[in-house]
């Protein structure tokens, strides 16, 4: 009897030690440690069911800006049961990062249960796709618009391999997208590539990758991105104009109305940074693309400004708003890096 009691106490003591060890590790690493990088098999397990939400950063930037953080957090909030994967070019196999003071945005996103970070290894990503031959023969250092072009290629390969939804890092999610295979219209008969979704190994994306290589011209802005999606859509479908706020269907592909993601068109992008008498409801939208590529003026999300973008951040990415969005006296910015459209 005494032996059994001693054994039980030993087991309990061991469990307590393990608990406090894990708690200590977690507390030390919460803001300074990168979650262990997943192996290729783990990546397949995480995203292979075609339910992931994907973001990409093709510059060496490691610290997400407040607007990038808001985009990722809002997706994690809208899709709580689905993995949100952020592929970063500047992320290598290191497992430790500087303090929270250096990378507050990265630390904030790392603490969200369904957000995962992965290195963006393009050569490995493009294996078994038409993009590998293109990638191995170009000189990235002399390519025009390389950050954009490499992002265009990477998103095609990731969604073709794993399926799911790709979003630019200036897209704020406001409600779930009820589609599996879709493109987003930014205007009538013209597709964007800032948001799209497909099941794994969809032939549309394979043909997009082939067309990417065959008609590659990085000097023409958008040729490998929205223009590519548009010319491929026209090959697949004979689509007319949108009627009211209704989506168009072609085979097993949906072409979603501009109101779904672009209720504010790109010539009017500054309206996101203006004060509205009454904020729009965006009842017909699933997410909002803020056209950050147009933001050459460096407009930012400012706490207390009562602008539309501030109110969107307060509602759809409350952690980012609380911890990263600063007032007019602060030094933080809400602008994006050059690798995002």
C-alpha cells in the first residue's frame, strides 16, 4: 500500500514538474520565440485539406505593419476553425527572434492559435509546377517589379498545391467567403488576383502557371497578376456584365461581384482614410481590399481619427487596434511593404 502511494506521489510530482516547465518555456517564448517551423509533411497536413487562408510577404520584412497585422488577425477571427498561414521570405530556419519591443506585430500574430508562420522558399515551392523552369533561369536582381511578380507566382503555386484562399495583406476580412473555387472581380469583366480561392490541384491554376511562364513580362505591371487572371478567365468562360449584386458562374468556377471585395474602387482608395458621416455597412462584401499599392502618400491608420479604416480595425482586428494602432503623436505606421498590392 505504501509503495503504491509513493508511486502515485512520484507520478503527480513528475506531472507538476512537466506543467511548470512548459509554463516557463511558454512565458519566456511568448514574445521572443518563433513557433517551431513545420516540416513539409506538417505543412501538407495543415493546409492540404484546402481550408487554409494564405498570406505572403516577398520582401525581407519580418515585422508586420499594423495594417498587415489587421489583415491576418481579421482572417483568423472570421475563420477560427481554419489555419491562417503567413509565408515570409525573410523567415529562415531560425527559432528565436529579438524581443517583443522589436517585433510586436509578429509576436501578436504568433499568439493567435490558428495563425502559423512558414518560410517562403520559392525554389522548393515551385517544384513540380510549370514555374520551376521560369524561376531557375531568371535573375531576380535585375527583374522589374520582382517583389510583386514573385508574389504573383508564389500565390498560384501555394493555392494549387494546398488549396484554400489567398488574400493580399491589405485585405480586411469581415465575413466568411461561401465559395470554394472563385475569382474576385475588381470591375466588370476584369479579375483581381488579390483574393482568390480554389480546391487543391485545380486545373485553372495549373493553366495560369503555364500562361505565367509562356507570357512572362515583368516590365508590364500586373501582367503576371490581375491581367493573367483576367485573360485566363476569358479563355475559360464567356462572361457578360454583372446584373445587380449577383455573382457569375462558369463550369465549377465563380466570378464574384466587385462588391464582394472592392466596394470602394481603386480611384477612390483615399475614402478609406476619410471620416464618413455614417460608416457603410458593406452588407454585400466578404472582405475589403484597401488598395494599399495606391497609397504612395503613406497614409496610416491613426487612433482617434474616426476614419473608416480606423473603425474597421477597431471592429475586425481588436488586438491589433489595442496594441499596434497609435495616435497622431505615435511613431507607428499602417502602411505596407512593397511586396503587397
